[in-house]
C-alpha cells in the first residue's frame, strides 16, 4: 500500500470519528482537539460517553473492551484507539 493512501485513510477515519463526536455531543468539530477531555471540557456524562462509544463501535465495526472504554478520557484517546 502506498504510504500516502494510508495517510489519507487515517485522515478520513479521523474526520468520520470527529463528525460522529460532533453530532453526538453537539460540539463543533473545531472544538474537538486531541486534548479535549470528554467529561471536563466537553461536559459529557457517563451515559453519553457509553452511547457514543457504542455508536463508534457500530459505525466503525470495531469492538471496544470494557477495560479500554474505561481508559478513554479525551478526544485524542478515541482517535488513537480507532486508528490503531
């Protein structure tokens, strides 16, 4: 695979994830910085985060373990998890 294709796929994946986050949390995409804390900065409650992670699992066809879900604290954590 061409490295440029891989980079393009990662960018598309990041945009898709940010779009889902934006829609689900009602936050502008430009405010979804990697360091933005889901609870503290974006005011997401536990149930919202659980729903969000389930939506991401469905949309991206990736399963998140309960242990991994507990470690997800920021937008960057989500982006990193789904890009690995």
